[in-house]
C-alpha cells in the first residue's frame, strides 16, 4: 500500500508564538513549512 501526504504549516508566514513556550517573547515559531511524505506499507 502506498501513501503520499502533503502538509503545509504557516503558509501565510504570519508571526506565531506558542502559548506554552518559555521563550515566546524572544523567539517566535519558525516561518513557512512544507512537508511531503511517501510511505510504503508491506
């Protein structure tokens, strides 16, 4: 069985800070992220 997944995060590249992060005031989360995953189950 083959599986292909495309996942995009923060595609608008907006400033984002994690609420649970201790350093949220100094270091925002990374910008755009795009992932392509191919899985082969046997």
